C-alpha cells in the first residue's frame, strides 16, 4: 500500500493556547482533523463561560480561515472550565450552543487543584460541585475530567482518582463522563467495568513512550538523560501500562477514543528547573498513529478509534470527508516557532497528503 485513506478523524483533547502560540499550532490540527476539542486552561484568562467559549471559538476559527480552510473542513469544539465558582446557571446557558449550524460547546472540564499546567483554579471538592454536575447531566454537557489526585505520589495520582470517577458515574447515571488521557493499566481495567456513559481518551504519546523515555532518553550522542519534551501530565508510566493502553486503543471497545492532549509550551518553559508538563504532538499525530496501528497489525481498528468512537460518544455526526497519508519520508523539524515537537529530528515514514 503506497497510501492509506481513512475517514477524517477528530481530536477530542487539544491545547491551542492563545495569541502567538494559538496562531502557530492551530494549522497542524486543522490540516489533519475534522474537529478538535480545545481545552479551557488558557492563560492568563481561562475559558469559564458561554461568552468566553464562543469568543475562543471565533479566535480559533479566524486562524483556520487564514490558512485557507473553512469551518466545514475543520470545526473547533470548545469547552468551559468548571471551577469552585461555577454556577449551575453557567452550564444551563450553554445548552445546545451552536455556531453556523455546528454544535460547538461540548464539554465542561474539571482540573483538580494544581495538578498540571494552569490548574491553580482547579477543584478541591467534587461533592461541592454536585449541583453543577446535575445541570450538566440535565443539558447534556459532557464532563471532561483530568483524573488525578493532587496530593498523591506523582505516579499514583491517576490510580487514586478512580474511586472518585466511580462515585460520579454512580451518582450521575445520565451524565456522560470522559476520563482524559488515561495512563495506567488500572484505568483501562476500571473503564471496562464502568457504565457506557463513561469513556476515556488516549493520547499518541502514552501509546508510544514510558517513564523510561522521560528519564532515561537516549539522545543523539547515545548517552542517556532527562528529556523534558517527554514530560507531561499524567506522567507516562511503565511498559505494562503502555501495553494496556495499546490493547485498549486497538480493542474496538467504543469507550476508548483518541484525544491527543497536544500541549505546546515554548522551549525555554520546558527546558527549565521547573519545566512545564505537556507534549506538543500535533505536527506528527496521524503519521505516527497510522504507523503504530500498522506496526501492531491493527489498521482496521484505527478508524473506529480516531474517527468514530469519540464522535459517537459526544453525539456528533461522523465526518464525511477522508484523509490520505502517503508513504513518504520526512524529518520532523527540531522546532516550530520556538516549540519543540514530539519526535523532533526523527524520520517519519508517512505524510499527510496535500
Ligand atoms: C497540559 C497543558 O500543558 O495545558 N499539560 C499536560 O501535560 N498534559 C494540561 C493537561 O492536560 O494536563
Ligand atoms: Zn490536556
């Protein structure tokens, strides 16, 4: 096969930021995906209300248009951040919010306090938000969870959150909940047992790297060292965790779908004594995903994972267009506008056509 064609995929978890970074990163996602769900942890101001979300949608769309695409080619999806201050009415206001015939505000995101980039306004008491979750259940807004317990040991934070996830699923049986960027075998096992209202996104990088690639990365000269560009939250874990994630992504179970968590940070913010969490994977997503599924002999499971299950979970129509990747080698640039991408400097064997 010289080329691989699939239904145009969706990315159900991406960080676009604002300002200059927004301008430089949006085109990578817009050229590969039909839709992408932009996270609300923007700085200095997060996206907290319907008004913020619609303004952000317009900012993203303007960039999409500047690179010659229309909202028909790529439609951003936006979210609001749920904080201790969010009121049930903030949620009720965004019932079925649409732009140009497209539903665009699709989820409310909860970050536990302080666990990751821009989560200083995160939540410390989930029970205190029950009225907000009830309103989300009522209007059909998906609850998107950064599932980590802040005070726990860094590698146990996700595992320790699974009780809260089960509690929310039980207390809100009609609320659709997504556990974002799962990173452990325990999460995969827990997800399988939870009701079908609970799904999970899986990133490309958690399918490819482990903690070893963060702490004992083999650099160009062959020596091992810390790679801050592989550091993200949740922290990539052990081989058996990565194996479980690969198994889940390729299982055909519709609870598991793609969300890249592509999270750009300027190089100096990553290469620092307190480096930011986040892997900027947007430029290489589809070539590496296709390559990975092909490597495992599971190309037939790729399209459901990346183009169908997420859309179905969110109640969105499947994209009708296709995208083709050609077998063509290219070297991933070492930087894009001051941001180091995933696989920087490495050769990739597939390229998005056009
Ligand atoms: C994300 C970011 O940089 O905004 N970082 C990350 O490591 N994934 C935030 C997040 O999703 O945790
Ligand atoms: Zn994220």
